[in-house]
C-alpha cells in the first residue's frame, strides 16, 4: 500500500524535476542566445547609434547608448562631402551586374558538366584550382593587363574580374543542384516539344531557383565586400563602398567617427537586405544542396 | 520708315548692351583664369580630403579650378599609388605623399623650379620651418614638393595631476625627487607607474599612468613611439655600410623599457592608433602623452576637452647623457603635396599647389582641429589668430617650435615604408610579449637586410650615405656608448 502511494509521488516528483530541468535548460539556452546576440550584434548596435549621435556624444561618460536627439547629419555629410552616393551606386551596380553575369555564365557551364560531364572532370577540377589561387598573387599581372586594355577604373573591368573570380564557386554549387534534378522531368519536357534550352530555362531553372538564389546571394555579398581588386583596379569614378568604409576606418578614424560609423552601416545594409530578401530561397537552396551525397 | 527706325534703335541698344557686357569690368568672382579646369588630387584619408575642402572654394574663386579628391585608404596608399606611377602614368594631378617615401615617389614628381620661373610662383620657401625645408622638399637636389602637414611629436600633460599638493607629496616619498613634467625617460616611466590605477585628479576613478599608440599599422605607430627613446639613447638606423643598428644596445634598452612599463598604459594600447590616446587625454583619463601636435587643438576644444587651460605642452622626454638631456622627438612622418610628372594639367596644378601652400590658406588647414594637419610654416607658429585660438595656444605653439632643433626624420631611402612596417610589426610583437625585445629587434634587423638586398645594397648604401650626412648636419649620430650611460 505504502509503495502504491509512493509511486505517484515519485512520478510527480520526477515530472516536477523534469519540468524544472527543462525550464532551466530553456533559461540557459536563452541566456546563451542572448549573450551570443549581444556579442555579435552589440558592436553593430553601437555603430548604428554612433552614426546617429552628435559629436559631443561619441566619448561621453557614462556612454550614450541611444542618442536623445538622433540625427542623420553624418549620413548627409557622407553623401555630400565624401561622395558616398557615388560609391554606394558603384557598389550596387557592380555587385548586381557581377551577380547576374556570374549566374548567366555559370548556369550553362554547370549544366554541361552535370549532364554531359563536359571537360571529362578536368574542367571542374580546373575551375576548383582557379578558386585556390589567392587573389593577391594575381593582382599585379591583372593590373598590368587591365592597364594595357584600358579596363582600369571601369565598371566593365570590375564586373569581368568579379565574374571570373566567382564562376568556379557558382559552377560547383550549381552542378550539385543540377545533378540532383531528375533528368526525367527535363526529358519529358523535350518529348513534349521543348528544345533543350527552353527546357533548361522554363523547366529546370524554376525548380532549381532556390539554388540559384544561393549562388546569387553569395555572388552579391562577395562582390559587395571585396576590397583588394576594388582598391587596385578602380579610380575616382568607380570606387566602391568598401573602399570608402576603409578610407574612414584605417589610418586613424580621427575626428570623423560619425561619418565612419555611417559608412559602415551603409556598407553592410545592402548585403543584409539582399540576404533578408532571399532568406526563404536560401534555406530551401541550402537544404536542396544538402541532399547531395 | 518709323518701323525701320524703331527696329534700328532696338538693334543699336541690343548691340550696345552686348558690347557693354563684353567689356565691362567683371566682378571679382568671375576673374578665374583657369575657369572650367578640374584637377584630381589623391590623399590617404577622409580627413585629408576634408582639409582640402576648407580651401576648395577659395581655389575656385581665385583660379576657377575645381579639385576632385580621391581617397585611397592609408594602409593601401603607398602600394596603390606607386603601382600607378611605376606603370608610367597616373590619373592624379596633385599627389599627397609621406615625405619618408620621397625616394620612391620623387622621380614621379614634376620639379617645381622651372614652373616657379615660368609662372612667377611664390611658394614662400623661406617661411617653411628649416627642418622641414631640409628633409621634406627635395628629390636628387630638385625642389619637387611642398609640405602639407608638419607632423612631429610633442609632450602633453594634465596639470591637475602634476600640481596637486597631495600627489607631489606622495611622489616625493616614493621616488625621492620632485614630481614634475618628465624631462627624461626615467622620469616618464616613474610618473606612468606612479599615476596608474588611482584617482590622481582627486576622484575615486581608476585612471591610467600614460597614453601611447602602439598599433603596428602602415603608419607604424609603435615604431614612432620607440624611436624617440632609441635615438636619445644614441641609436641610428644603419651604419655607413647599411648594417642595421636597430638591434643594438640602444634599441633593446628602448624597447625593454616600453615592454616593462606596458602595465601602466590603458588596456587596448596595442590597438591604439592616433586618436584613442588623444581622446583619453582630453577626457582627463591619462596624465601624460607624447603624440602628434594636432592633439593640442583637441586639448583646447571645450566641446570635448575637460582639460582646456589645464594642459601643459613641452618637449618629448630624452636621456640624460653626461649631465645634459638629449631630446630626440620624431618627425612622424608628415605629408607633402607634389605635382605628378604625368599630369596633363601641370600649370593649373602648380597654381593650386601654390595657392593651398600660401601662408593664409595653409593656416586655415592647420588650425582646424578636424584636419589633424600640423603647422609647418614659421608664420603658422607666429600667427596671432592661431596663438589666441584657445587657452594656452601660444604655449602649445612655442612647444612645437622648441622641438624643431631636435627632430629625427625617418630613414628617407628607397623602401622606407617597407623598413618601417617590418620594424613596427616586430616592436609590437615584443610589446605583446610574444617575443623578447632582443629577439624581435634581431628579426627586424634581418628583415631590413633582406629589404636592402632586394633593393640593391649599393643603391641603398648610396641613398643612405646622403641621408646620413643630412642627419649628421642635424646633430644626429650613432653613439654606441650612450645606451649604457643614459640616465
């Protein structure tokens, strides 16, 4: 009898202990997440608020976390005195064109490798080897070549180099997606009268769109953040946002903390926005790529 | 007939007005001899671009020339600009450069003297501080540039720390001599130790002993901080045969002292560039700092400084040798402006260079705290406006002038930038305690040998020979015995 009474008590105690443990686990998980959030987003939060502060608040003690009177003056100065609008536009144009060019060139290349083993495995290996070359090793020859061809300080020059640099990665990603795509669907489309090109564009592309979104996103972010080629191959007309950010943040940020912070915020926002917009496809695309053995 | 007369009258009036408009005296703003010209300048930071913006309107009003300024970030500046120049062209007309890199840049600059004769230019060379005129303007004997920024180090101290009776009493009890703004490195290190970790301003805050910039970036902050000690202990960059002297007893002693006193500096000092310690100074968190002269303008700015009127200005400390204190503040490294040899607008650019170098125009640039440009003309230092710009501005400018006879230039030979980067990196390695001072400096010396070998020993020796003679004329020589006897 006593045992019979004890059992529900023990069970209740166990349930209670389990609940406490689970609650504790949740608390610790959220605390960990919160700490990670503060660690990773804290500096960005500080940069954002600094970009909105007045000069007197930069070094105020105790620190001004959120300015009482936020101002866009530093953004205005960035766009007027420091030609921020020009650099921002350059980055946007170059990144977008490179992203599109990388997709346009990589898709047929990846398709031919996936369907017909074009290049017999050598091409795909060669592409990977190209990716292994450090950019710094290429910069001087590329600069000399560009100088001779008149491609320095031009959108075209930058788009070409970024496309070439990004193709290996894009092709390798797309080959994976295309190999996973059932060839029967494509053949069915062709039996129904589609040419191979039409089947690729109207049947394959819509289905592997998440994969292409991943490629597009990585191409855009990689181009937006690229610095080495941007500093060497550009001139005043084609400088990109990353060069502007660095011109504020190296060699002493000095008295321009506000503009420096504003440039950092503007430097990361577009990549953030593109990632946010493509997030849905990004998750699908990564999952799709993940099924590849 | 009447109609014809009316039309004729109108025609006469219109023609008359047109003639008047053509020959009438033009308003002053319209007298712009180079109207429509745009020149391109290249600089290494946004604040330098800002400094040019202070005179851009006047340049346009006077000459009709617009300046379009490209900023190449400081860390990539030398590599990128020399890459363009060495390819035999350049998109820039007006070029900012570090005078220590003159041997690499000089051949790409247009000599000024033929243009001075041709355009009757007046650069006011006699008004340039003699030491800058000696080390910043010429390439192979030809005048090729004008100073833009007279970078040197001076010492700043917070008078509150040094004048509080309680502090004086405690200091004397501990060190057996009077508390005063340091004149020697020994006194500096004692003061840093003494002030670190407590409220020397009477507060209960934990304040720091001194400030410094020890980041080993392209500008070589840690190297600049080290070499003032190194030279006052009798150091020199190379001997006459290009053997590096940066790992000699003077060098090791200087670095050992810096490593030993690291605990008295604020956390993060290894990442500090120019402005962080200046901010600590103006916020009253450090009692001592030697740094660029531009800090004085921040010290005097009541909008951010709590030590307006409470700051002292003086010479960077030195070493006591045979009863006399030898000071060796650094030229660090300054900025010059020159006209590109490849410019297609040389005449317009020469006029701009002349205009921005005029005493009144350059004064506007060096007086503005946001430019961090420093005075380089004697007239800047004597300017009544500058001397009254903030409380004790006159004392600040006098301290700058008092430093001029003792200044040490960089090793102004080809690959100066490479030599400095390697040394700066190793100095910070020692400061971070990843290597001993001796090991770090031995490695730096080996790196210097490699650079010399790569650039050609004979070529480097010839260039260094000239600089050695120039430094000797400034009173700077190698004294191997000083390291042991310096107090």
